[in-house]
């Protein structure tokens, strides 16, 4: 069984997950439900040791923060939601990748504004300057 008590995660000075309690028991189906950007993936990354957290997390009664990664890997498996990028691209740069190669059908004068227009269309217009790696899994999708 995995249990999380009072888990909080702060990234870049911003609290992403705040005082969460969670339990997943063997033989039961557990779900973490919430809108995109609400911290679901961040919570799971904390519980897998990928992100630092405050609070207490245990796996079969043992403190997860005290386990070595190799030891934890023998007790649980992790399937990431998406593959991480190797370079610190902004969201704007990721969207602009769709214009590379000249096959986008966009006229030369239009392409400078297109990433912002595309982001606004999917309600992400405030994200253009953020780093892609800092987005939640839902926001990346």
C-alpha cells in the first residue's frame, strides 16, 4: 500500500500541490482526478522520488524518502505520462517547431504571431514564456 500524508510540492517558489492525503491499496483501483494543471502528475512525481516534497509518503509502511531508487524500483513500477525534453524549450518554442520546414502553409509575415494565436486558441496564452518541462502532464498535452 502507498500512503501520502500532508504532501506539498513547491517548484520555482510556486506551490503546486498543497497538503494532499492519498492512499492506494493492493487489489483496489485508485484514481487521482482533477482538471489539467491541478497537480495530479506533480503528486505522482513526488511519490516516485522525481520531485522533492514535504509531508510523509510510505510504501508498504516504509518511508519512501529513506529508500534508495534501486530499492523502490523493486517494489513499484513507474510509467511516465510523457517523455521529457532534453533541452529547456519555452512553450512558444515548442509551438514554433510546427512551422519549421516551410510546409505549414503560413505566409512569412504571419508566422511570428502564430504561436501566440495557437496558444490562445487552446486557453494557454499565458504559458508562452514558461519552460515546457515546468508544465504539468495535462498542460503539456
